[in-house]
């Protein structure tokens, strides 16, 4: 295999086989794949994503974000997206890693940084997802974090402080507002971010636009306008996407179709099957053996 960096080679060596690999470090996942993947639907969690080799595209509605070895992606809320891999081959695989956003740790950092950032406290970052330039300091932190995987003592003593410093560097950067968006009670967060958090926690309920608007503190028409501007879909369409992605995840884990149908909030199995096939292109039964290599 050919690698563009020693870190990419190191990550593949630690994984043993391609796919998604959970590590002993809280929130850190490693990825590798030896084939290009066209756009496929998945749910992106609040995460900071890095590409060590290859290129990845994430699409939400009319917006697309491309990131590679020179950039990284920040996603501040749970949201349905489409993702693809390119510039990949068996001899030159895609290699990446992601770090889940720890809301508690980010919230602590924001409070500590507040005396130095008074002027930007109330600034809002309209986007919920964005790619931005990878700095030398963040690249170094990624490398050092991966290094701790070789030594349990290093993991125990250094990993949390490295995660904290990485969040700190991201918060200081041009897209730090996205990280602030991930803390739903932050006054300067995008006004839609807390609404998305609420939908994520209640998607299986029979939500209507009036209840969602009440949570947002907006009229139904204002919420619809702002929500669509940020996410490219309506609040109800967003809930439907979350339900269907959750259903696909449950089916891939072995749950029965009927159990999944009612578990994600559908009252009609036939409606669930129709909407599932329309969204993914295959039936719930066929989905039980379909697992995304990008998730």
C-alpha cells in the first residue's frame, strides 16, 4: 500500500482491517476504505472529522463540504447528510479519523475562555457544518493523540488533556462558532442548533410544527424559514430523516422490521416501508444486511 504520511500508515496498521474502528480513547474513531464510494445517506453526529489520505465530501441539501489532508470538518449537531469518498484505490486507501464533540468539555473551555472573548460571545455562526483549514498545531495534536494508542499509560495520562487542547484550538479558529453551536444552552449559538438538539431527543414522538416553534421561541412561519435556510429542509422533513436513519441503524443491528417501525415513531408498517424505500432505494428487509462503511 502507498501512504502520503506516516500517520496514515500508522492508523491503518493499528486497525488491522478496513472499516470503522472504535478506540480506547473516548470519542475517537479510525477509518479506512480501499474503494471509492458514491454519495450515500447517513447521520452525522456532532464530530470533528479529519482525512489523513484521500478526500471526503459531505452534502446537506444544496451545500457540499469537501475536506482532505489540508482541511477538516466540524459538524455541530446530529443531522442527516450524504457522504462520499474519492481519490481512493486498493493501493492507496482512504484513511481518516473522527473525534466526537464532548459538550461538557467544550462548555468548560468556553467558560474559561469567556474573559478573553467578550467581543465574540454573542456572535452566531449560521452554518451547522463547515470545513476549514487544518493548522499545524491541530495536526500535531492529532498525531500525538494517535500515538497514545500504543501505550495504555499514555492514554490514561495524556489523552484527555490532548482532546481538551484540540477543542481549544478549534474554538480559537475561524469556525469556533460551530463548536459553540454544539453546546445547546450557549447564548451565542445558532438559534436553530437548540431546535435540532430537541428534535434529536424527541424524533420518535408525534411532533407538530407548533410544538417545535414553541421550543424555538419563534412563530411557525419564522421557524420554517430559518430552519430551512440552515438545514435545507423543513423541521418535519428533518424529523422524518432522523427516524429513517435510526430505523436503518436498528435494522442493521438485527431488530425486526415491525419492532423498528413502532420504535422510531411510525404507527403504520406499510407507510414506514414505503417511506423507507423511497428514501434509501431498498426495503427495510433488504436493509438488514446493508451496513455503511462511512458511518
